């Protein structure tokens, strides 16, 4: 009798435990949806605040798509020009100066970061002694750990003076200063992806090439790099996406002048820095307010597409490398 | 030429003339990257170390931050990342457990979650700031105020809770990626052994898998904390303040942060030269905080990897 009570007890405990486990497992599945929900919410709520530039008549009088992308004002010498001048008698909201500024900073950043990161990855996988390799990777990760506001501070206070001394720039803060600092911040991104890809190239390819009598340099240039090219490209793309959206560095080190010019010695104002600099002082619900959200939405879409392409390349490549290794 | 080199005594067959150039060029690139890292560290340590003292770390700023210390900024930063971690760590670990232990690899849902995590990691930090304003402050905070406080302004304004939640979303991918890597590194045998002994899947995960993954989870969380402590753009409009006469004590209070303090001293100060000593010292404090965290994470991970290899 006592025995059967015990076994019934055990049975109910087991059942209760199964229930608890069922709930815990369902909770975990729900939690896993947070990432998806977050992306959707970001899109919806930033987009919702940007919508009035398409839908609201009052807002559209000053801020609309035509205003954003056409010549909406005059340059100092009286010619029609793209102007970002939100605080003026007739506010001017052309995105073009901001897009040009973002593009200039990003291109300089890529010119600095891509070759250094790629060569660094080549050294790490091909030439570095094993011991040294174990130290190079964490050291570059440490660079990734430098907060962007600290990099911005360094660029603003120290690097700008060095660069001005070397190039004799008229303006102390310009596209080169912001771009170089930005480049420092994305070196780890490009390096990590490039290094992973180079290290993942199947041994068989390398050994076959060496066995045929090729030198290591020939193997690298004609066998490994072509095999790893998509991954390296993806690393550059992901770095590009990071650079476009980076805020604090450009806010501090770019000079923040919204000028349309291709001269790298001019100050620039980027999309991200414009939002950061202006949202705090803007009138809630004004055309300017919604325009800043429209810039944010544009930034979100552009980086989303760039990251999507980058990740797609990486995952395809990973699948192929695994297939090739077997 | 190559054939001739092969016959030289001591020449390595797999090295040609191009190798020296490539080895030197690529080695120089590594030297250049590390030299820049070192320069940044040296400049900030050199400029800031003299100012660091117990008084600087434990008192409030005076005269717009030109004098006095940074205690409220340290306190605010720590509280900010603490609340952030309380949210990001469990959600991140749960997501990683789902991805590694439950999800059907290759199923559409799994692919969507992975894509979302990857994209979340790539959303610009300033867009997170806009999202914090549009979602947390205006939508969620506004609703709470309407429902609970009859429309009075408590939660519908910048506050430490909204800044923390915004940062939690931003750092979520860091926790997920590190945890999933740790889970994947645990041999399948351990799971199968546990299941074969009659343990349920849940028991296997909580008693066999998770304990082994703990160092990896810790690594991810530490990296997330380091990232969160250094971010400024997402908290610009969601709760940070340049100067507050009191420490935050309630979820709706605003707060000071080290990163924002660096930004304001560097860009908004009327007399930049007078601000430099405290500016360098604040940057050093922030850099020291993130570096100690990163180094800890790197060391833990290196140990785990070494153990897995042996």
C-alpha cells in the first residue's frame, strides 16, 4: 500500500516536472523571437516617425522627397545647390550634402582599413609563427574594444593636429581626419571576417598547390586569395556598413559642415552625425524632427541591405568551404 | 630561377622571391595596426594618468566638468550596464539555447532568427537611439503614463530604464553569438550520454550543457557589458544627462555616463584647453573599464579553447 502511494507520488512529480519543462521550453522558443521582433519594431517605429514626410500635408510643405534630393537652395555664388540648413528663415533639408559627407568619410575609412586589415589577415594566417598568431588576434580585438567616443576624442584632440601638420589642411577637422579614425574602428571588422575566411580555405587546396611546386606566395595569390575572395569582399562590405552608421567618431572629428564637395580637405557632415547633433534641440513634431527620423530610416535601410548582402556571401561561402573540405 | 633556388643548400622549397615581399608587407600592416592601437593607449594613459586619484574618482564634477571628479558618471555607467545586462544576458542565452539545442537547422524560422541577429548587430547605434525615442519613450513610456499616471510625465521622457533597454537590444547579438559558440563546442557525446541515462532534454541542457558553457556565456556577457559601457549614440536621447546634482535612484531618473562626459568635455566646453586634464582622465577611466572587461573576456575564452583542444 505504502509502496504504491510512493510510486503515485513519483508519477505526479514526474508529470509536474514534465509540465514545468514544457513551459520552460516554450518560454525559450518565445524568447528566441525577440531578435526578429526587435528588427521589425525598429523598422516600424523609426519608419512611423519618418512617415509624415510622405503623408502629412503641413510637414510636406517644407520637408518632402523632392526637397531631400533636388537642388533646394543657392550656393554662396548664387548658383542652385543642395543645401542642408534646418535652422533658417526657410529651412532647407537636402540630404545630398549629408550623403556626400557620409560617402567621403566612408571611402577614406575603407582606403585605410581594407588594405591594412587584409594584409594583417594574410600575415596572421600565412606567415605569423603560431605563437605570435595567438597574440595578434586578441590584440586586434582590443582595438575593436576601444569605445568610438574615445576614438573620436583621440581624432579630435590629437590626430587632427598630426594630420594637419603633414598635409597642411586649411580646416583642422575634415574628411581625412574623420575617415582615418573611422578606418581604425572598422579594421577589426574587416580583419576578423577576412582572417576567418583565409583560415577556412581547405588545406587540400593549399597542399595541392605546394605539392605542384608553387611557392607560398604563388599559392596565396593564385589559389587561396581567389578561393577566399567572396569572404574578403563580404568583410569589406560589412566594414562599409559599419562605417556608414558610425556616429560618435564623425560627430567629433569631421567638422560637421554640410558642404557638397569632393575635396577631402573640406569639413563634412554625415547622416548619422546630423541626427546625433540635432535631435536633442529640435521641436517635437516639427518638419525638422520628422526629417531626422527620415534620415535614420534611410540609414537603417541602407545598412540593412549592406549587412544582408555581406551575411549572405559569408554563409554561402561557409557552406561551400565545408563542402570543399570533405 | 626557382629551380636554381631549390638546389641551394638550406633553401626552403615553398619560399620564392615573392614571399619575402608579401611577408614583409603583411607583417608591416600588422605592425601599423598595433602601433596605432598602442599610440592611442599611450596618448590617453600619458595624458590622463596624472589626474587620476581617489578624489577624482569619488567626487562630483564642478565648474561644468573642468574641475572635480567623475563619480556620478562612473555610477551612472555601472547602473546603466547592470540593468542592461539583467535584460540582455537571459534573453541572449535563451536565444542561443534555442538556436543551438532546439531549432531545426535550415528551417525558415531558424534562418530568420539568425538573419535578425546578424542584422541587429549591424543596425547603426544612432538608429537604436531613434528607436529608443520612438518606441520606448513615446510608445511604451507614453502608454504607461496614460494608463497609470493619468497622463502626467513619468515614463514618457528620457530615463535610465529606457537607455538600458535600448542598449540591451544593441548588445543582444554579442551575447547570442558568444553563447552559441560555447554551446556548439560541447561534444554531442555529453548530451547523448545524459539522454541515454534517462535524463530529459531539459535536464540535459540545464545540468550537462549549460554548466560547461558557462565560461563562454560569461565571455559574451562581459563583451556585451564592455560594448554597452562605451556606447554613447544610443543613450544620447534616451536618458543621459551632462550634469545631474543627484545620483539616479529610480527607473525614470536620468543619469550621467563616462562616454557622454568625454563627448561633452571634448566638444561643448567653452574652454577646451582648460577641460583637457579632466577630459584625458575621463577618457582613461572609460578606456580602462572597457579594456579590463575585454581582456578578461579574451583570457577566459583563450582558456576555454585551450581546454577544448586538449
